[in-house]
């Protein structure tokens, strides 16, 4: 906002009424007084309703609620008018942030362009975010908004090269000569778009620009950094102070290019440089490819005389200790730039540098990421825990507290390093810790007294760690439940106010059995104790991810449901629990939380397997399916009983394919249907729910391929009827139907044949053992005549009651375009006299003749008569 505020003059008094009836004037005054009371009352009503500018904007986009939005805005405008007499200070905005497409897109565009033509002179900065502008709008908005503009930020808006080309053109034509800041973040800028932008910058029309951000764009992949070399200099960008290139896809070669560009000394005014989040990747480890060392050589005052802020947190930049020594030596050199805030990732420190770092010899390093003892380098031994011990020891011995604003530690730990961390916490010298991700590298006693992970977690109860947001303890072996007890108590007393991520696992990726004392949940330890800490906390941590993997953790699932219903887990979106102990009662408590709408923010859910019957799982799934909102954001769900998932599927609109897919079928021999994104094994109740989902078109859009099979012999009429009655038929994600052992009426097939184009996505259909006779088979041919199945590859009709008459009727009913890609057709095991042992060969030969005749008519063009095409016996 501008600092120059304007004082609004008092409203002029109303003109004196010298004529007319005085009583009429009194009536008008009284009417105005009543109206003002009504306005004030309505204003108070809307304030109490919590209406904000965002809410009003949302209401204004819908025809049904536009009147409420208009009334609220009108009342607010009147309240401003009534405040004029009080000389309230108002100021016109100098920045506009547009995060809503309703302002720029569609019918709103002409009005927005008109506003740009007459915009106030002090309006100098625009931000377009969250897809508020499309490619078509960009062609008109950029040329209109750039003149006299000082700051332009476009972020999280996928304009790609087409949408950004008008911007580059406007820059080349000199329309952006006033621009001081240009931020293009996560806009789809790639190599082609970067080339167009750089060609525009070469026109030297942005000589005043001070900030350039290309973060979160894949523009630097495949040596796109070479395009930047001609423009990152004093000729094109002489005033550049801030260069932000976070997550631009730079690997070692591209980072080498940037280090070389910086080493030329052509950016003397550069104060802030951000390369964080780039993948880095393995380099060739020749002298020319040592990226970290190259950056170290560029950090000289004569090269970057103004550099104050530097981010070199590169994800996979694997440097040898000698390379990191070069960088750290540069940061400690008297010849270094005037650095004030350095963010850096170090993974292979020498013991000497670890001591120096812990001793505070690099005061410019404010944010430190340390990854120790987890990733070996080619030709170099894996650093042992002694490097971490050296760093922690110096932190503990230093006279002053650590200078770090934030410390992220990801390390393999022995008992010595864990005990040092415990001492640091108790001494109040570990307050900078932001992320603590530790992997146990030791074998420990089953006695909890000697478990260093338990002792470490007990320190949280005594000392407040305000910055700690991620606590990840892996390979704790024993003591998982004791750890949760201490963490829960620390949460209750407010010592972990910023905790977002909590992970505790017995072994890496293993939720196996614990020691004897830790096989079950109790009131004093485990998940129940952790949840009591959250429920009893006054300032609840914003927990987003909870992942626990050790024996007995499932016994506390009910307490998780209770914590949800207390409102203390409102931000939790990722819940992963692995280990035994889950009970029906626990699932029922979680189901109660689902029915109350407390789990609507979950995006990932994994719960332990259960040795009891599936009563609890069925109730949990029903709770999802019958709740008002279901789990609308849940993308990843791993139920151990796939039979019950169909009960909830309609209320899981965001569901995607699970990584661990269940088997396709548990009923009968192996299915011909290959594994897909997800397989549902249905009982009668599940089939009924699936039929309703198909009829309403409510299957999750994120599922690309889905297989449906049966776990018992039931009627499938409801599903077939739903396919015929639905508007779009069988959803295209359903690629496989394994209905073996099911049964259906001939009238159902006739009704399905009366509809059209309802099976276009089906690839595999298994109808073995469905009691299909000749009449039903003919109806099936009529179904395929009405519903072209361009992708159907296999049709299994084994173990039915089909004769040659039925095969002939089936083939005659087909249209040449009905099954163009069918490659496998199975008839073996028919329960007719024609398929008795003496007649099998005759049946096969006659069927082959019928298929040959059909192929001469242009039908079944993809079916071969030999090999794995037409099958009559089990040994084919």
C-alpha cells in the first residue's frame, strides 16, 4: 500500500428545505433513520456470519447467490460513506493480487481491460495466481498491463509458451521499460519459452529490472542455462539484485553452467541467489564437473561483491568431502562476499569441517541441511557416525548457542550421537532444530532403560522445541510405544507447537513384531497416549502426517477416532498405521468420526490388517459411503479387505490407484484379466453399491483402469441393468469384468441390448460358469451388436451350457465392427452332450468352421484359429 494517505473531506450538509410541508420532511427524515437502522442491522448480520472478501467473491460467481454478494458489498460501501464524516483515512491500493479466474476470464475480460486503461497511477504491481488467466486472456492482458508497471508476478498459472509469448513480445517492444520485478513461477516455461524470453531480454529494454524469478519451471533442463549466459550480465540486466531459480530442473551440467556464469563477475549488484530445490544429480566427478567446488570458487568479493543471500540446497548434489571443503573455505575466507544468510546442504563433511561447523566458524550459514551416513559416493566410503558426533560435540561445547536459524538433520545415528542430541535438547542448545530424521545404526537391548531413542524422546517433555516441525525416527527396534508416550506428553505441555510430521517405525519399511512388553496397547503408552496428548493440548500442533509402523500400534486406532472428533486433528491429511492390534471396536470408533465429517481432509489412509472378522471394516466402509461428504480428498487408500471397498467407492471421488494392488479374484481359478490400477472383489452388497455407482456415474475419476470380480456366486442382474440405464454406460475406467460363477436372466441381456454404446472401455470379459445356454449366448451377441467394444481382447465362456446352435446364433448376431480386437475366445468345458469326450473334436471342428465363416463376413478380424486364439480344451 502507498504511504501517502488521502484524507476524505466531510460530506457537504444537505441543502436547506425552505418550502413544502414540514411534516413531509419529518416523514422523509424518519424513513431515512429507519433505513439506516436496517442497513446497520444487516451489516452486523453479515459480519457475524463471517463474510470475507473471498466469500463474497465466491458467492458472486454463482447466479443463485449473486444477490447476497451484491447486498453485502453494497452495505459495506454505505458503511464507508457514513464514515466520511469521521475523516477515516483510506488509501488506494498500489498492489492487486488476482487469484480468481472470474476477474479475468470469459465475460469478465472486457471489463478488466477497461479497468487497466483507466487504472490509478499509483497501481504499480500485479499478481496473477492460481490459473486466474489463460492463454487467450494473456494475449490481451500482458500488452495492456505492462506499461508503467513496476512489478509483475505470474505464479501457479499454466500459460506455457503460447501464453508467455505475448509477454516476451511486449518486453522486446519496450512496453515493460518500467519493470523492476518480473516473477514467472510455475507457469510452464520450458526451453522454447526461455529462449523466446532471453531473445527479448537481449533487446536491452529491461535495464531497470532488479528481481528476476524463473522458479518452478522446467526451463533449465537439457542445458537451458546456456540460453541465460548472454543475458545475465551488465549489458542486459545491469541492475539485477535478485535471481531466483528454485526447482528449475538443473542437474550437475546446468549447475556448472550457472557457476561459470557467476564466476565471470558480470553481476556486481547481485544480492540474492537461490538455486534451492534443483535435483543436482550425479556428476562425472572430473575436475570440471565438481559443482560444489565451482560455486566455492565463485564466492569471492571481487566476483560477487554485493552477494548477501545464497541458497545452495541442491537435492542430489553428491560432493566429495574435498569439494565441500572448497565451499566452506570460501565461506570462511576474508575474501568472501558480504554474505549474511546462507542456506546449504552438506552430505559428506570431513571430521575437521564438521567440528568447525559445529563450533560456529561459518556465521553466514543460517539454514543448514545435514545428511550424514546414508548415501555412499562412488569410490568413497560411507561416512560413519563419528562425523555427526564431532559436529554435535562442538555444538555442545561452544560458548554461545548455535548461530543457525534452522537446522535440518537427516542422519544415521549410533548411541553416542543420540545421547549427544539428548544432552543438547536438555541444555536448551537445540532450539534451531527444524527437522530431525534419524535412522538407528545400532543393535540395542530390549530393556527400555537403555534405549537411546526413548531417552531422546523423553527430553522433549523437559524442553520446548518451537521450530521442530518434522520428527522421523526409523529403526527404533523396540520402544515405539514408549516414544509415543513421551511425544504425547510433550505435545500436551506445549513443547512441540510446530510439529507437522511424526513418523516412528521399528525397522525401515517393516512393522514387524515388537518385544514381549510391546505387543499390545495400554492406557499409559502407545498411540492412545499420543492421542491423549493432542486432545489435552491447549495449543495443538498442526499435525499433517502421522506414520507409525511397529507391533501393537493398531490397538490405538479407536483413540485416533476420538482425537478426530475432539477437533484436535483438523489438519491431519496423511495417516499411515502398520502393525497388529486393530480391533472391530477401534474401526467402529473411526467410522463414527467419518460419519461426523471429521476425516474430510485425509488424502492418504493406511490402516493395519485385522485378524478378526471383517465386521469392523464393513462398518467403516459403510460409514464412508453413507456420510454426507465421505472422504472427498482421499487419493490413496489401502484397505486389507478389497471386498468392502465398493461400499465406499461413491464417496471417494479423488481416489487413485494404490501402490499395493490386491489380487484380482479369490473365487475359482486364475482370471484372464491382467492386473490394473485397482481390483475390486465384490460380494452381493458390494455389487449392489457398485451398480448404483455405475448408474450415477460416481466412480472416482482418478482411476484409469479398474477390474471387477466376484467373491461368491451371486446374481449380477443389478450391475447389467445399471449399465444399460446409466447415461454413459460402464465407466471407461472399468476395463475388466470377471463375473465367473455369477448368473443373470435372459431378459436382463435383452434390456442391455436395447441400449447403445455402453461398453466402449471394456477390454476383458469373463463369463465362465454363469449358466449361459444358447438363448443367453444369442442375447450376448445382440449386446455386442448394440454396444461396439473396440478394445475387448478376451471373452471367456467356459463351463456353461452352450451348443453349436448357440455358437452359430452368437456369431450371426455380431456386426463386423462389434469385436474388432477380440484375440481370445474360450469355449472349453461346456456341459452339453456335444462336449462329451467322444464329441469334443467334432465340436471344435464345427466351431472353427463357424468362426471361419464369420471371418469371411468381416467379423472377428483379430481372432486367430490357432495358438492362443480360439480355445476349446484346457490344454490349449
